[in-house]
């Protein structure tokens, strides 16, 4: 048993943010009150006014799949625990499009300190339709296009119609494939001056408008994956006004950085999608505050230093962001860009509701997946107890917020020394 006292309880599901106490027993939250007295044999943790919230749910974490399983998954799980993330939605590369390929993820989940949920791919790299029903039975929490826009509209329609029969959410990349091919930057004055091949923001708008039409045709539940532009947000709002069952994610990197960060050809900022204009970044923050962006993701993709040691257009796209997710949200809140409870909703109760998970909220009976953190603690990412992986866009950045404890199913899986 564990008792948290003098905690700033933040529960985005109920929009609660106030001092209180919370008791954990047998892996579940069993009691919440203004104050609770310790019981015999109970571990008591006095947070002294520091925050206690549901552990984060990260719906986009990539990992490479080899013949022997998911390479680097142990390091990924450790980074998640250190970042206050209790559940990760794994986007395997190459994608899982056959039910038998889920066995390796299931085996890895047995020894994983965090909850590990796989994503099934509806259309594989060869253009073949995956077995949606069998993948859902094998444990897929979400279906997707594998991060590759489906060019063939007829194939996309068949795939979404198939997925809709299982009441499954399908993540579609918010990108027009033909406008994006061969590019590495956002179309604008900076990319033109640097001579970088660039894609227009209109590519997102086209993809979302197309996806909305497919949702009307098929009745599918569509999650637009990694919306990053003001044009994409406008298309999203118009689609929602038609009463479609859609949702959207945004990568946390694109709320913290903009295209100017690529100006020194620093491959740490070689991301996919590319970093956008400052106007787009501010539009994403406003959309988060207003609820137009449903879910924030770390978009964690650990790249080696070697894969980044190339000219900017040839460097591997990706960044290790798991441990930066919570500090980035605390930083936005500290800058008065968004309320902390609203920022946390996009990484707790909303993804839990979409995926049908029991966690993501503070209430008796819910799993004790919790994160205790100091939302005001200044830190330099990678230099104040946070382990920075091979390449991260956040490395050396000044942020606010530090994880104190991560608990999953009532088990403490991370507590930094001191």
C-alpha cells in the first residue's frame, strides 16, 4: 500500500486541480480525499505540494523490429519510465500487418515496466491489405497506415471500410504523399534561402480533406496523425463541423520548435514532418488550449549519432523525445500558453478514452498508473538527471518540470536518486 499526501492532484478527466491525498492498494487507486491518515504497513510519500497526475499515455513511439524482436525496446521503456510515461503505443518498423508478428511484442510486454500496446498496419509496404480483425484479436490497440500515406484512394477506402467493421480507430498520416516526396523542410523563405527541398503546408490540408471524404464514404473513425500546420488545423475544424468521428494528434516537438531551428543545418532538427513556421507553432499551441488537438505525442524515434552524421537532407529523420514530453508541457504551462490540466488531458484521459483504456484518470478503481512531478523545477534537458539518448532535438534546451516518481499498476518503476 502507498499513500500520497500533500499532493497537488491534477485529474484532467474531471478537470480537477487541487491539494489532496491518494491511496494505492493492490495496483489500483482505492481512495482520494482532502487528507488521509496512514494505515499500518503503508508507505507514505509526502509530496509537499508537488503534482500527482495520471501517468502519461504516449500514442506514438517508434521501435525497430528485427527477427529477434523489438530492438532497443528496453532502452525505450526505461526512457518512458523516466519521463513519467506509463503506457506507450508502439509503432513498429517495419509495421505489423500480420497477426503472427504480434507475438514478439506480446513477449516483450511481459518484462516491460510500462504498458506496451502495439499498432497494426492496415496496408503494408507491398500495398497488401492487412488482416484487421485478426490483428485486433492479437492485441492491436490501434490500426494505422504505418506512417505512409496511402496513395491509392480506392485501396484506402477498402482499408477504412474493413477497419470500420471492427469499430477500430485508424491513424492516417496527415500528409499528401506526392507533395512530400523527396523533401526535408517546410516550404518558405528559409528553405528557399538554404536550398532545401521543401513541402507546402497545403499538403496537410489536402490529406485531411481527403481523409474526411473517406470517413464520410466508409463511416470509419479516423485519427489524423501528426498535424503540424495552421492549414491542417483549419481543414480539421471544417471536417469536424460535418459531424465526422475524427480526432487528431500533434508532435510535441512542433509546439516547442520551428523552422528557424533548422537554419544551422543541425540534423537533430531533421524531423518528419519537418518543423514549420512560427505561425504554425503558435496555432498548434492555441489548438491544444482550445481542444482542437485531441492528443499530443512524443513522436519518439531514437536515431543513432551515426545516422545523423550526414548532410541535413540525408540525415535520418527522428528525435528521442520520450523524457521531454512532460517537461515540454510544463514549460508551455509555465509560459502561460496553456493550462497544465489541459495540456495533461492530451496525454492522459483523452488517449485513454480513445483507446478504451482504464487508466488515464484519478478515481477509485482506476489502475494506479501515476506520475509525481515538480512542474516548476528548471532543468536543462540531458544535463539535470534526464538521460538524453543518441540524438534529441531537446538536448541542451532549458525546460521546466522534473519527474519525481513514476508508478505503473501500483509498482514504482522510476524514482531518481535524491
